[in-house]
């Protein structure tokens, strides 16, 4: 049995890692901090939204199967379009993220790089 700290993987702490000066300037720039904050908030919002949609559907399956079994047209029940809606929501939310990443986040990235080059 080893006496080593199991929480330490042998890598140096992040503040001791050798980073190229231009990369360090980018990481320490206010523009990069803004990018990181906006991206995290937006990703968290979309994650919570998708989890609410998905687990809402799962809860409906578990606790209201009769409601989901309500016929809406012939053999089509309410559960079928709601299940498809979960899939469509995932695709739409992915598209929303990609659109914002290719617009606002790319502009903030370019700003962070330019500010580091100055």
C-alpha cells in the first residue's frame, strides 16, 4: 500500500504549469474572462432547460401514464408527439448553442486574442 496522497495525480498545480506567454495573456485578459462567464451561463441555462424537458417527460411516463396514453388521432397517443418533442427540443437547443457560439462567442474569442496581441 502506498503512502502517496490519492487525490494527487502527479501533475503540477495549474498555476505552476508552463504556459506560453501569449496564451497566458489570453487567459488573463478581461475579454477571455467575459467569454468564459457568458459561455458557462448560457451552457448552464440550456442544460437546465434540456434536463427539465427530459425529466419532465420521464416523470410524466412514471406518474401519468394514463394521460400520455390519451388518444389524439386514431392510434396516436399524446405520448408520441411529446416524446418526439423531447428529441426536437434537443436538436433545437443544440442549434441555438451553435448559432450563439458561431456569433457572439467567436467575436469574444477574437477580441480576447486581439487584446493579448496588443
